[in-house]
């Protein structure tokens, strides 16, 4: 079945301006949503808490969400409980750990940063460094916690972790409000490009091929308008196909700049799509931002987020695995993929081990 034969209706879809929102922006700009018979209103939100609250309380039908957020909402973390249904993954990898110039100067740029090397840096400081993540229940927080723990640090004792919206992290670093941050692109590259700090690690170097963002629908929306949910999922899968074709990279950068980052240089925006860092280093292939391999939501991969939530005391005692991972059902993806003759993506790299 062609995209033009899929559902119809108006759909309110929220996103945070990040490079991995590209499948949504491309689907809108290139008419993939329209070809699916949908009228989609994209709503740019500055903070993840705003996206969470709007989808939980009816302001949005669907959203670009952090991978752990559907689990957090299913468990009522942060005082907000809501059931979601994931249509597709939107990206693998794509986050950057950025340190201030003062901290980065203590590291040898010629050597890969290891958890042990970072731990040695932290222990030599007079006070715990102030590091920002974008949301308490985010891949950024859990990957960073896992990684620093490998070096022997306790993130709740040896670091001062705080939360900042991704677009504000670079300014906070530049003014000395924080000593570093972990956020999605292009904000790490933007901070490095203006000299606010240096990228020292990619999240794909912690867990190569980790699931990152999701297209998630309110469960009520799917129950009432399942065909439109499938249609939207199909359009996003088609956009992910388009994005991973290198021939489309220039047009993709132009769309991102026009729709999400009008104040940023196209060279800065393009770095994540090229798998490059501002210093010229190319990331290993398996650590780069990718779209099409991300589209199939996998409960097995999401289970790692759940284990981290439990490890760091973020889950209530009675939280069960079945309910927490229920949003990761792949039914919407399989219906949409069948209509597009989309094969199941290969499994991403194994999860990191403690």
C-alpha cells in the first residue's frame, strides 16, 4: 500500500529542536505526512518536561520523546502518570558530553577519554563538577551514570547533576553556571564551535547503537484513531529511509536549519549527520547518529533503561517490568512497515555491561 492510501486527520505532534527530530521535520517538509493523508501540526517545545506534560494532559497527540520517558510515565515518575504507545524509534546514538575549557584542558586530547581517566580528573577537583543532563529520566542521565560508575565514581556523591533544556546548556557552560553537559546534537557542536567547551565523548562510545528518541502516541489517541497512528508511523519510517541516504544530506541540513535551527551554521548542524566532531575526528560507524535502523522499537533494549532506573533508585518499589515496558509494543511499527514493505532493521549493538 502506498503512503497516499493511509489514514486521515489532524495530529498535534510535539518535538524538541534536536537533530534527531529530523524524521518528523522531513516528513512534514517533504509532504510525507500529507501523502499519508494526515494534517500534522508540529509544535516546537523548549524543554522535555513541557513535552511530557502536554502529551500526558491532552495538549499533544504524539511527540518526539526520550527513550526512557514512556517507562517513566508508565510508572508515574516525577508525579506524572500516562500510558503511551510507541510507533517508531527516531534515532540511534547522537548525544555528546561537553566539558568546559578549564576541565578539558586537564585531559590529553590525543588520548580517548576513559571512565578511569574521567574519575581521576574528578577526584583532583576541589568540589564535584556541575554537569547538566536534559531530563532526570533520559538516556543522557543513565548513560552518563553508567559510564562514570565504571570508573569508580558515585554519580550521586561525586558529581553535582542538574537538569537544563538542551538548547540552554551551551549558554550555561559559557557563563560558568555549569562545568559540562550531556545533550543531543547540535547543541554539543554548537557549544564547541563558539569556544564554550570541548566535546570529550559521544554517547555512542558508551553504548554503540543505543536507542535514543521515540515517536510516541497517547494511548487514548491510538485507541480512537489507530489508522492515523499507523499512517504517521509509516511517514516517519519513510523519512528515516530518506535521511540515511547520503545523497540527501545537504537537503536534510537545509530542512533542519530552516525548521529548527535558523541561528546555527549549516556546518555545525551537519556534523551529527556526517558522524563528525568539531575537531575533525570521525566517530566509529557504529557510534554515529542513524535513523532507519532505529525505527523498530525494541522492548529488549528499553529494558536496559528500566534496569538503570532501578539501579539508581528512581523506580517505586512495586513497579513491574510488564507494565513499565508496555509502551514498547511493536504493533504499530509492524503495521506501518508492512504497508511500506520495510524490512525489520538489524539489531543494534549489545547493551553495555557493568
